[in-house]
C-alpha cells in the first residue's frame, strides 16, 4: 500500500524533478503551460490552498540537473517554478550561489543557456546537499 503524500512532499518532489510539474494539481494548483506564437510560455492557475514550502538550494539544483538533457521539459519546469509562489528558498549562507541558481532558473525558463560555470555550481550544490 502506498502512503499518501502531503502537499509539501509533492512540491518538494516537483522541485527536485522527481515528478512532473503537472502533479501540482494534486495540491489544488491548476497550472497550464503553453507556447504562444512567439515561443513564450504562459500560465494560468486556480489555487485552492496553495502550499508555502521552503526548499533547499540543493533541491532546485537537483531538479535543474535531472532535466539538463531535455531543454523543453526543463524550460517548462523552470517557468512553473519562476512563476509560482508555492515554494521559496531560505536565507543562504552562500548568497552568491543562491543568486546564481535563481539566475539559472530565469535563463532556462526563457529558453536561454545558463551562464558558463552554472553546471559546475549545480553539481557542487547537489554534492553538498543534505538529502532534501
């Protein structure tokens, strides 16, 4: 028998790239990511009781890394994360790493390649992770 996941667990799994972003519907978030004629993604939502989940830098880094070789999937995922208010990063000891990770999310969400060195930063954050 499979245990039911809490909304926080589902959000964390989406952030880590372990489940598709569409699974946010399980926590009452109705998101739609589409491409318009200009190639930009847009979204709409109906949020019943939106969770407010704090995730680690490493969790976001893991998600970016898991989808590195699938730019379209990574772009939609990054767009949802950038557009959503259902997750947040805590104050970080390494604010430069936090800023670089947020910049990488922005780059990916607009279909741009992250800056040189970002992949190494992501690997470093994943290696330092505490399992979240």
